[in-house]
C-alpha cells in the first residue's frame, strides 16, 4: 500500500532543508517561538515531501490541530486527515495563521466562530477551522469566551452554557457578567459545585439545575489549613442549606461519563470539574463545559488555554476529550471526588425565557 503520510519528529530550530524550502521564515520563527513540547508537536509530511504540516494536540484528547500547512497545502492537509483517521481521532482543527477560508473549505473544514473579546485581547490566529471525522453533527456553541481571571472558570462555563441554550444572550457574556456570577458562586477563590449550582438557580430561576457531588465533605480546600480552611467549609455548608431552600437537588452519586453523554444527548449542559494534570501538566481544579458527544469522546469548551505551550482559542473550543481520559481527569482532590452541575432547558413562557 502506498503510504499517505510520514510523521517526522519536531525539532524547533533544527529545520530540515526540505522544510526550509517550502516554509516561509516567519512561519518557522512562529513555530519555534514557544515551547510546544507539552502537546506532542510533530510534522506530518505528504508523500514526496512537497507538503508538510506542524500538528499538536492536548494529551487525553481526541483531536489534532494543524498549526500551519506549508508547501503543497492540500497534500499536507490530506496527509493530516489520513493520519487522524488512522489514529481514530474525532476531529482535525486548523489555525488560520496562513490559510484562507476558501482553502479551508476546499479541504472540508468549516469555520469556527471568532471569539468574543469585549475589549480584552485574545491571543491567537484571526481565524480557525474544524473538520469532524466521526460523521456526527455537533452544534457549534456561541463564540468562544476566555475567562479573564485565573479563578472565574466556573462562572464562564455557566454563562456559556446558558448562551448555548439560548437562555442568555451571546452579547451578555462579558467581564461584568463573568465577575458578577463568580461573586455569587465563589468559595474564595474557587467555585465549588454546590455554590455554583445555587448561583445558577438564582441567576436563572427557570433553568432546571442539579448538582452531583459524591462526598459530603468540603471540597477544593486541600491547599488550605486552619482557619483559612474552616471559614470556607462554613460557606459550603451554607451553600448546601441554600440549595435545599431553593430546591436544587444535590445528588451524592458519582455522575458517570455515560451520564454526561446522556445529558448532552438531551441537549442539556454539564459543568464538569476536572484536574488539568493530564491536559496541561499541573494539578489544578478547573471547570469545563460539556455540550456534545461523538463516538469515544465528549465535546467540551474550556474557558482557558495555555499560550505558553502554543495553544489558542482554536484548541479550547469544540474540544473532544476521550471518554476514558475524561473519566480519569474528573476525579479531583486528595479524596478523589467528582463534582458536576447539570443544567436543563429553561421553561419558556409566552415565547420568552424566564
């Protein structure tokens, strides 16, 4: 069988002469400007060597991203698609640094919506594209919004979920909304599951909300001790009492990946607490939004991306995470708990949402 691609190790700065002949110097300079090693960079080369692409991906995910395709671009992209299909991946993404929308469309890629900035600079390419390989029809969420602080991921995922559901206007997703919802949900500085569920119910009373938390102990406090831990534990007990008063169920069972897939299959949204150890290399609790599923993977939006590792908003939106990887990364903390907030569809009265 004639090979459809060759995978070549990526060595920044030590570019083969064949690559230098087909890639512009500014492209190679951008490739080597950051340390991409956490995301397994490699070169996928088309037969004959006339086209090549730099590709990367977060660990534990079911996609590969083309940073750039150079030389014979259609041949290079075709090689990447063949590579992704043979790896059993669900998706290929393409950062729009050097390609046009017409070239991307000709290769079978659809444009991603440009991210919301609201005056904040969102680093990355001015365009992005996606090609699904699974045959599934995945509804694209609203334009990507990156959290503006290191601690507002929970609030952003909730706002994005409601914008995706049509409950909140896309234009309302801005820093004021982000910080306002965080202030209502925070356990200082993180948002724990019950407090986040309560804040969602307060903000959108007609949206069915259910919290899944398979421990009755205070959570996300492993890094604290003494009084700093105790007063946050008091606030978590207050959140549980408030959940009871507002009618927000707190299910003590562990929400399974199958349960997440069932929820998103009903067009519900799941805010899921994960550790970033697998995807980013540091064990920090972090909220992501689960809103779709394809064979073998759950599709999430991550409100944060790591520019230092060469990531952009193209990585963080419509991100397929392999089922087993999601199951592992959503066991959090020393006690190994799982926390999630399921948001159903809002009650619509008179054609509107209340």
